[in-house]
């Protein structure tokens, strides 16, 4: 892992540029779907994934929940949204 302050710093820079950033659990599909429906996003950028694989070798289920389940939820929330946002 790298320090979580890196992600917060990136989020701050994006916010300064007018990009809405959200700190949430991507495995919470209902909250994610509500967010996407409420804001009618045109684009979604996923910065929530676990970086690296070292921790995944110790706790593979956390990696699957964060990276696989979380990204699947993003795709599904986007698919159900009208208009459907682009995933970048």
C-alpha cells in the first residue's frame, strides 16, 4: 500500500478542478446506485481500487471485495443510470 494521504491529495486536486469526488464503500451497491442516479454523471473514474498485490496475498477476499465487487457495482450502477455514464 501507499499512504492513504496520496488518494486524499489527488481527490483535493480533482475537487479544485471541479470534479466531484466521493469517499464511499464501493461494495455498497444501493448507495452507489443512488449516487449515480442523483447526479446523472456523464463520466465515472474509479480511484477506489486497492493498489498493488502484496496485501492481496495476505487477504485475497479484501482485494476481491474492493477491486472486483466494487468495480462490478460501478459498472452495474452505470448500466442502470439514464443517461448511462462513460467509465474512464
